[in-house]
C-alpha cells in the first residue's frame, strides 16, 4: 500500500515538474464563475508556475465578483474576448454541462488545452467530438473527476495494479448518497421549475452520479457493457408533488469479461454512505469517500486462534495506517474533494508542460 510519505513525495514532484516550463508562467483562465469555480481558482493559485490571467461569465457581475475575491486582474463576458486578449494556455470550463461541447470545441479551435468539469458532456457522441478535435489539434483535454485523485483513490488504484485482488476485478459495488432534504443545491433545483439541472437529459442524476459511476467505469473492461437500471422518485419527493426529478437509482452492469457491478444512488438511504468496493479472486478493497479511508478485505479463513490474532493485528495495522484519513473525515467534505482536484489539476498541467502533444483524457485510467 502506498504510504502517506510517498503521497507527499509525489506531491512535491508535481511542483518540481511544473517548474520546468522555460517560457514563463502557465497561463490559465476560467469560463463559468459559479460556486464550483471557487474550488478551481483556489487550487490553481496554490500551484507553482501558474497564473490565472482571466475569468469569464456571460453574466458580467459573476465574473467581476470572482475576479475581485481572488485578485484576478481581468474579467470578461465573452469567451472570444477572453482568449484574444488574455491568451491563456489552459481553460477550465465550469459552466452548466449543456454548454460544455460548444465552449470546449471553440477553446480547442483557438489552441487552448481544456479541463472540463463533470459531467464532461451530455452525450457520448459529444465527448467523442471533443476528444477527436483535441487529437487533431495536438492538445490536451481532461474531465473533472477529482474524486478519482484523492489520496485513498490513488492508493486503491496502485493496489489493484500491484495484483492485490489476485486477478482482474470480478465484482464491484458503488454507493453514492445525496441528501436532497438538506442540500442547498438540491433545494434550489426543487424550488425552481426552470433550473438548468431540470433541462439535462438525466436531470438531477445527470449532474450528480458521475463521481460514483466513474469509480466503476475505471475497472470495467468492456466499452459497451450491458446495463440494467431502475430509477424512480422517492416517497419524500412524491410528498412534495415532485414527479419530474428521479432521486433513487439502482443499476446492474455486466461486461463481456464477465465482471459485474452494482451501483446505488439514493437520497433517502441511511446510513448515507459514499463507498466503493471491488473484489477479485483473492481479496477485495473498500474505499470510503466520506472518511477518506481505504480498507483491505482479506480472504484468509480463520481456522485457529493464531489466524484470528493475525487477522486482528492486520486490521489494527490498517486502521492505524488510515487514521489520518479518518481524522480528515471530520473536516468539511469540500477539503477532501479539493485534495483530489489539486492532484488532478497538477497531473493535467504536468502532461501539458512535459509530455509530447496528445489528448490526455483522465476518465479511463491506464
């Protein structure tokens, strides 16, 4: 298992690798100045050799407030003006997802690398258009699945690669819970019949479940797996006379390699968990996103008291190893999200600065 020390070394290396840019700062811009843009700006401003040269929103007041709060020198109402005047190397697209295709294509056409917030696009064929254009232009593009880059997610990935499961994954289980009763965002969607989320093909689910689905998609070998899904409004939403929004979803995935997965999204299930479990021929792993915790699920059978003592010692060792993560679990959830965002942004910038030109899509991990 990767240690916290190794995490810190990797983090330090990211800074060093970004500093190899010899022609000055990596110039970055933000398009879309809503709530999630704050997280992007904080992480970009904490990375060495990067400068935010402009922010943009079709509502000038939104762009102005973001620029003033984070001391960004320039703000714009049009993407064309942003690119022609600020001339960024990289653009972060943090607008509502229906606009991602048009903005990403324009930015790529103008020679900018793009980081696109999740959901990447509304439809698969739109994602293909962006990837193909990036390929044609020798530019880099990534999707904002920041939870895939938290320290525990990276450790899980390394353990799977190292063979801890004993072979390819056989089964996965993903749980993603979201409280629509107390979430300010959900209340805004429920209270506004014209909210942009309602105009998405999958409405609330379309904008929320991508983090949970991405964990499973990383380990599904088949690009066209068989998917069976059942979605419905919860009794709570029905009590509000809300029948348009689906907030309960159950999914079964089966790929041609005979691996299976279950995915559960719920706004009502208690305890409300955000977990991912993966099982192989020998062992399994459990990732708890809320607690920033990774546990090994060992298949060793207990036949003697010595076996029990050994397993108990291993379990205690694991919990001690993960104690810093569990303590972080008492911190605001935004900090866990932003730790993954920072590592993803650093990896993306590093690919731009050091790697030869090629599309860089961090949705499926090699």
